[in-house]
C-alpha cells in the first residue's frame, strides 16, 4: 500500500487550487501531483490517502486507482474488474455499490456496464472467499467502486471517503440553498484570503444563509481539519491500521489554534432572515467555531461594516425565484424565471446574461451604492451565475474566476471598493 495512484475529483476549475492543497497537506514534491480535468492525480501511500480525507477542503473524494485498461465492450469491463484483487481491500461481509461515469464511451448502457462490473467483483469473491459474495447496497454501501470510461480506456477505483467530502459532519440546519462546503472553500481559495503568513484580514458574508462560507473560513483560521467530525470508508478496509489513523487525528487535533480569551472575532456573518442566522449559529457551534464568528441579523443594503478595518466580503447572494431577495429591495418588481431544480437535474448550465429584472437589478445597484459609500477599502467577492452582474452594479470587476455551483456555471467576481467612488464603469 506504499505506492498507490490516487485521484481526487473536484469541481471543474478547482484543480488549480486543489493541486497546491494536496502538496501542502502531504508535503510531497510537486512531481508526485498531476492536474487533470476535474481532479488531481497523486502518486503516494495509503497514509496520505487518510491524511487527504481528513484535511482536504476542495476534493470531492479520495479514490485509489486499482486498474487502468483498454476496453471495447462490457466483456472487457468484466475481465478488467475480475483481475483486481478486491479481497486485499475488503471482505464479502461489506456491501458494495458500483458507479459508472463516461465520456465519449461507445457503450449504450452505463447501467449494464455497472452490472457487469458488479458481477465480476462478486464472482471473484465467490472464488477467493469460498462461495461467499458481497451484497449490493445502493444507499449506504460500505464500499463504493467507481468506474470511469473514456472512448477506449476503463479506470477502476475504490473510494476511500464514503460520504462525499463536502459533508463535513457539522451541517444539520440547511436553509433553502446552502452552498456546498467544497465550493465555499474554493471561493476562499480563489480569493487568497488565507494565503501567506500575514495576519488574516476581516472576512464578512452579508448574505450568510446557513453560514457555510464563514464556517469554512473560521475552521481555516483555527486550523480545524474539515474531516475531524466524520467517519470515512477506509476505516472498514482491510489495510486500515487504527493506531496509524488515531495518530494522524491526534496530530491534527493538537495543531488546532485555540482562540485567546477576549480576542475579538474577525469573521462576521449576517442575513436578513433571522431563521437563517439561527441555523448558521447552530452549525458554527457543531463545527467548533461559534466563538470565532459574530453573527447578526439584518439587510445587506443597510448593514454597516462589522469592524473598523477594511477586509474581504465573500458571498453568494440571492438570485432568481428560488432564493429571493428580501429586505428593503423586496417588492420592487418580479424576478424572471432563472434557475430551478429541474434545470439543475436536466444538466449543466452556462453562466448567462440574466435579464435586468427590476428586483435583482434594483438589489444589486443598491448594494453597490451602499458599499461604495460605506465600505471603502473592502474587496467584495460575489459568486453568481449572472454575467451581467458588474453592469447591474455599475462596477468594473478586478477579477472574474469561472466556477461551477453544481450544474450551474458561475463567475466569482471581485470588486474593489475604492474610497468615495469605487471603480465605477
Ligand atoms: C444563496 S443564499 C446564501 C446561502 C449561504 N451561502 C449558505 O451557505 O447557506 C442567499 C441568502 O441571502 C439572504 N438574503 C436575501 N436578501 C437579503 C438581504 N437583503 N440582505 C441580507 N441577506 C439577504 C437569504 O435569506 C439567503 O439566506
């Protein structure tokens, strides 16, 4: 288990932040890490796979590549899966689930491909474990087997994470449209807020909802490992060594940075919905950072800076019918239909030029005026699917970073509030 090929999938566009994160967590030389589309490959050990599960904020999972072969049909997939020594990883007492993704595969049914791979795994156990085979459990499997098919190659992976890594274990209160923790972490990485050795700038999310962005930020500030509250699939695998894992967790716990008594928080969240502020507070408590974040209720169009030194705002504001603007801008008009669950299930969406609805337009132009007047020296990073946002805010963006919010293509815009006027267009 000392030389494994890992693959850490991530949202498209996040590879540039994930690769340095992997190097930072593992201390490996850059040659061991390769950026690929939709993830990062790492040549390393199982101990590093455990470390990455515990510490990565950006990866969706940590997979171990067990086979890479050419294929032309389902029979080739069956053969590839029967040649993998699954019995070195788990016993037939563990339940399994096979998932297949494909890009330009000639096969007509991915379900049938998954069935063939499942058959191969079970048949191999029948031989190696004296007739006993693992059960399939599609909801809560002990072992997830991932297959990725390209035009002519098949990669078989065993998943070491279990539940996807964005599930940190602190979220019970969701709100209407929580941001995935991995995306909040990608926004923080893109903003560079935690880069370097300099003291952290104040961080403020004025539309904080259930608190994802500020909780991720606070855990970074306190050096709390994102996986410290959850379990992982590798804990049930045969190569797992409890003592080694306990030592990794203890080292992470010892490295946490405790807040000095009386130290003022530098991380702030507010939301117009008091219910959301309650959710955020409870989530922060479970994440171990309640006393590092100051939460308030209030309309983003009226809230003054939470601290008298300029800092960074980071937010995914309300858009469309699903997440309506509330507060003083509410009722100025009707939002046009923008994105909804059905859209999301149907596929991916490119960032768009959303119509200049009175409500959305009104909210963002008022927000920009409020910030120009009251937030000189602050930078605001806004995640939005709306390519027209800078125009609506009458601000020239200093940066635009492509990001995906699930199936929705977004931009993370940075606006710098220059004293008095900001960089108006
Ligand atoms: C897309 S959600 C943010 C989700 C959040 N990042 C999370 O992880 O849960 C937008 C939030 O903006 C809030 N909101 C709507 N209008 C607002 C306003 N005028 N001022 C402050 N917050 C507002 C909503 O209550 C909602 O919680």
